[in-house]
C-alpha cells in the first residue's frame, strides 16, 4: 500500500510538472510572438490623417511666405559684351538682395550685384593682354510670387537702376576707345527674371535665379544672361 501511494504521488507530481512546463512554454511562445509586433508598433509613427496633413502644410506655407523681410546672397555667372565689336566674355558675379513683402505674393526688392571678367579684345596694335573689367549694378523693383508651396516657391521680378562699368582699368594707360571697350561710367540698367526657391524650413531656402540684365553703355543696349545661386533668410513676425 505504501509502495502504491508513493508511485501515485510521483505520477501526480510528474503530471503537474508536465502541465506547468507546457503552460510556461506556451506563455514564452506567446510573449515571443507578441514582442516584435509590439516593438514594431512602438517604432511605427501613427499615420497622419489627410485633414491634419493639409492643415499642417497650410500652416507651414503661411509661416514661410508670411515673413515681411528676407535677405539673400550668393554668387553666379554672367555673359557680357564689353565693347561694340567684341564678343561676349565670361564673368563671375556676387549678389545681395533685400526684400520687403507687403503681402504673401507682392513685395519690393533691392539688388546689388558685381561682376568680374576680362574683355576679349584679342590681338591689338598695343600688344596688351585682355584687360580686366567689372560692372556693379544697383537696382530695385517689384516682385510677385507665382507659386507658393511647402517645399518650393517661384517668384518673378523686374528691376531698374544704374550700372557702374569699369572697362579700361587694366589697359595700362590706354583709353577705352583705343582698345575697343565701353567708356566706363554710370549708365541706366534694368533686369528681369525668376527666383526658384527650395525651402529647407520656413526661414531658410536655397535660391536659383536665371536673370536677364540690360545695360546701356555707349548709347547702345547690352543684353546679358546671368545665373545666380545663393541662400535666402526670411525674418520678421509673420503676418
């Protein structure tokens, strides 16, 4: 009897141990299967609703183009004809602009631009190298934003002012007429173009500006094409 009781106790203990082991194994399996799913759910951001996304984009656009002031600056490239019978030369440029926006679409912009290169005078009887030339434009005019998006914008502009030309400074004492360049001085100038902005955030953007520049040295019209690239900083309390 005693022997049978002992065996019964052992079998009962073995059965309970087996059930307990099975339950632990199931729990471990369930926890292991659920853990990656929970971790993935924790990492995955909640999907933004269409209405919330549109509202967020609208706020960003309002903040970006609502700033009353912006400044921009950088460098560029221009093709310029420095004399009536000379071919166009390559010039490097710098530019700086300040803009006051009265509405998200309309503003007034002032520009200072300097360009530097060499007049392509070729072989002359004076036997001098191509002299260095420079021009400095001071202009202002209206701007109008054609496109206003969260990440990019397009603005058209037109300006007028004066251009200071220095064409015979590197001619070793020869006059502008001697080497065939324009007589340096102030002359009326005007420009038109578009600015393509890529917005990093509401206050900062990369700007690319294809530009036409017209100058009037020698009572003639010089048609120049330029490309400026730089950064824009917007500031002031948005309207």
